């Protein structure tokens, strides 16, 4: 008992470690929800603390909080933002609905540190109370969604930057590979020729579209509902509090935050979070598709396509020497599967709201920020450790181009679909090339065949030229 202090809440007394800056409600959360060792994302904690700092300033300006309390709340907030006491933010994501546990964890740490700065013991709350002063004009119900918005906006910025770099690398590879003609494949069967550069250019185009969708979804997050308090009506706050909070939060975060047109919406509807998550899911699906293509083109070396060479990063087998796997692509694919799973959890959380509140915001907060951070890191690793080092295997591209039967479709406008089909069957039976068979059958003269099958005519519109 010597290392414990007694704190009180509306349920009674609680024993808290004397050195802990959290209080009774955080302690109850630790005892009630010993689910996992996960803790809040630092960006989420920082955003919540910034809201508390802004509220102290605004409440002081509105003469709802005296100078002494406001000053020391702000000092405590600054310490946490600088990195101190972050080990005191301890409530895991699987907690009571709406995020009251997280909000009170922040409130209690700020209050205890503020009182300590004034010379009081932890747990005394002589001057600064976690609810009456740190949480003044606020509710968990407007603080948590606002914190998610701010943290998400900040984390999206580096993701967008990494995606633009990835797009640029694909563009560079598209230029590098633009003259390398290879067999196209549809249904994983031989198809008309394409260039390796055209494929890589398409990957870049797909990623650009997905990135722009993410940017569009990010825009909705700038509309915040801080000041809605408990149910979106603004009860227990000053009439000017909401607008002043938007201005102060914009100043502190360096973001151009705006007032939500409907404060109740930002508390009971998680559509903006789901839309962002869905755009990350779409990006993940695109990256999976690209990864699947790269793995197929790298398959081999003796029994696969082997049209491209991925940079080896580690031995690929504990039993087969000399084997190198597409490990970075595999890593990225696993990340993308995780993003899709997290998106499903966010979708279910969104639809679980009832009436004036979405109670699943703790899960949304953790999963949405986890999505953004995983993708940011995964995209960067894929870009720098895989894509940048990809090389074309010109020999194998040419081998499959000449061997493939898809090339025969070029003959359709000249000799007709049926005759071309006969040549395909004969080529498969004899192993002879389509071009030579067309000459042998008298369908084309050699000079006609040479022109028709010349590389510059294989991957662009060719009728009427």
C-alpha cells in the first residue's frame, strides 16, 4: 500500500500507483480492459492533447478559466507534446465505447501534471480538476472525432508524398522499358503484344488515380465538430467557443480547419473516416494487383516467365540454395491484406452508431491511423528496395513474344479470323512461328510479313497506316 494512493470517482475509491500521472478513471480502464499491450498512436495522443491546449486558451479568452489554471494546463500539454509523460497514456484501443477512457486518461495526466507544477501532490486535484477544468466545454463525444480528424490529416501528408515518389519511379521505369516488346496476356493466356513500358505506365496511372481519391477524401476531414459537446448541440459551452476553437486549432496544427455544417453529424456519423479508409482499401487492391503482376513476370528462373528481374534482398529458402523470392512484394501484399481487414472493421464500426453517437470511435481511431502508417512505410520500402532496382530481361521478353500465339491476331485484318485460327493451331502443333507459316501458306509475301510484324507496328493502332 505504500506505493499506492487512493483516488475517488463516482463509483468509489480506486488505488493508483503513487508515481502514475493518471487517475481513477484510467486505472479502472486498465483493470476493466486488460485486452492487449497496444497503446494509442502517438499522433492520436498528440492531437487529443492539442485539443486540450486549445480549449484552455479559448476558455481563458472567454473568461471561463482563470489565468493560473489555463497557464498550467497549457504547460502540461506542451510537455506531453514535446514527448514527456507519453508513457502515461496507457489505455489500449479496446475500451469503453466512444473513447471516454482515452479522453479521461489525457485529462487526468494533464490535471496531475498541472497540479504538480503548482506544487501539489499527484491525485490531489486541488487546483486543476480533470473534468471541471481540463475537460471544460468539452465532451469525449466531440473531442475524439476531432482528434481522429487532425491525426489522420497529418499522417496522410507523408503517405501522399511517398505515393508521388512511387508514381515517379514507375514513370521512370516506363520510359526505361518503353521499347521492350513482350507478349501480352489475358486470362493468363497468350495475347497481343505490349511493351513492358506500357505496363509500367499503366501501373503509374492507376496509382495516380487512387492517390487523387485519397486526397479528395482527406478534404472532408478538415470539417470538425469540436464544440458540439455531448450530443452536438453545444450545451455547456460558450456560444463563441466552437468558432474560436476552430481558429485556435488551426493555429496550433498549421491546418486550415473549418467548421462542420452540422456538429451532430461529426459525432454520430463516421462516413468521413470510412470514405478515407475505403480509398486506402482501393489503393491496397491496386498495389496487390501490381504486386501479383510483378511476381508473375519474375516467376522462374527456369520454369516461369522471368521477364523482369527483381533485386534480391535475402535468401529465399532454408533448403533450396540460390533461390531468391519476390520478398518485398510479398511484404507489401501482406500489408495490403491487413489494410483491407482494417477497412472492414471501420465499415462495421461506422454502421454500428446509434442515434446521437458512434461509440466505436476508439477502434476507428486505432485502425484508421494504423492503415495510413502501414501503407506509408510499405510504399516507401517497396519503392526503394524493389521497384527502383527492377530490370528487364530482354532475352525472355523476346523469347515469349516469338513463342506466343497472341501475335497471330495481327493477321486478322489481312487474311481473316478463320485463316489466322488455322495458323495458330498449326503453330501449336509444329512449333513453327506464325510469321513463317503465313509466308509458307502463301498468305503473305515476305516483305508484307516483315512490315506487318515489325516491332514499331506491334503495339499501336495499325489500320489505315
